[in-house]
């Protein structure tokens, strides 16, 4: 097992890219933040699916999602883009595949090939709050009963035709210290490569890009949970967290907390007032202020939203992220 603290996690946020081819002291955060509901799909479930739901502009259409290739800015935040801390260059891991329409700039989630397998792990996740501090202890693999696909991708796996991801999955002990009372900063800040948050199932969250600045959810081969390992053998998600992180959301109930960004603000599922939220409903950081369950109470607070469309989780930090080393 590798051991690393928040300082290393943040160092990865600055330096690491992603290329597939190549109950404690203080008061525990209430359990309703990670609800005991019917479990979401595991990594082996394919093909990818979308709910039969409405958005503010019509039915959710996961067969015609916009590609997020190179949709970033290094000069400031912009709705539907990622405010990146650095320029990104290179070629995408998957340049052409049956589910990608490069000419139209769209992709079809329901036709994407998923990495096979359902590997169980001894995942750990524990969060506690004391005063203004939220501490998360995890080992960066999903807690039971959630699984991952088989990595490195096997030659017999249909996904291997598109992505030869040679990386393995290893556990890494993480002690993440965040603000338990996050506040909005005077202006948004950029997000780097590597971890930008963590799910309540113990999996690292990365931004929407591969190392070259292409849409990682659309182009990189991932398992049924939209997860895979990078060169540091860290298993992570780039988006669509609700695929495997339990979410109470439905046409009759608003979504629940799926994870935390490094600035302490929560990341929630896409259901709100009976509809699925999209980037069009959110601000430049891919968030909004509305009533959500927070620390066991219904509170109107800023939060990010995990959507089906790019940039999927965060476009920038609305608050102040945990201090960089």
C-alpha cells in the first residue's frame, strides 16, 4: 500500500494527467449524506444507461451529448468550460470510435464500450467534522459493494481495441482535510489535473479532461462506473458520479450528496424538482445555490452538480481549495 496525505493529493492535482493509453473525533457527518438506498450499478453493468427524464430544454438525450474536447480557458471561468490551471496539448487516447461523432462534435453514451469485469476491493471511507474542519480518510478504491473493472485492460476485452490502458489499481491512504463550512471566494479559481475531490464511496474525482485536454468521459475507456486508473495507479472518476455513487434522486425526489470538492463544497446528483439539471442550469463552476441536505439539515447552500453533460462535475472552484503545498 502506498501512503500519502493531502499534500501529495494536491501535488497530483497540479502535475498528474490522465491517459488510459499510455466515525471519529468530533461529530460525524450524518449518514443521510451517504444514503442507504438501492445501490447504483457496479462496474460490470453495460451498456451505459440514462434515466428516462426531462431537462429544462426537453428530454435527456444521452445519445447526442456534446463533446468537451479542448473546452477550457486559462484566463477565467466560462459556463460549459473548465477553467484550467494550464494549457493542455497532445492527442486523445481514443480519436475515433463508433460512439464518437467528431464531425458533429457529439458522442453517444449508450453506445460506448465499457471495460469488463467486477473486481471487489476492501475500500475504506470515513468522514468526521470538528469545528470548521471536515476530515476524510479513505484508500481510494470503492467501498463495498461497489466494484471496478479489470485493469490493465485485458487483450480479450472489447475495450482493448480502443484503449490499451496498462495501469493497475492500487490503494493509497488519503487523509483529506477540508473546510466544513465552505464559503464562496471573491472570484473563482482554476482547477488542475489529478484529484479535485472525492466521492462518499472513497473514489478520487478528476476533472473532465484527459492529459491532452480532450473529453475523458467520452474518449477514455472506463468501466461501468466511468472509472479507471491513471499512471499513478489511482482509480478515479471523471464524471457521471451518479452511475455508481448512491443517489436518492428521482422524478419525485431531489438528488443527494455524492462527494466533496477540494474547496469543501458538496457535489450532488443531477435531479432537482423532478428534472435533470444540465450545464445550462448551472454557473461557470458547474454549480448552483439551492436547498439541499447538508449536515443533516435542509440548507440553501452553494454546491456542484454531477451532470450527464460536459464538464460533468466542476468547471472551476467557487470556494477556496485546500492549500497547495
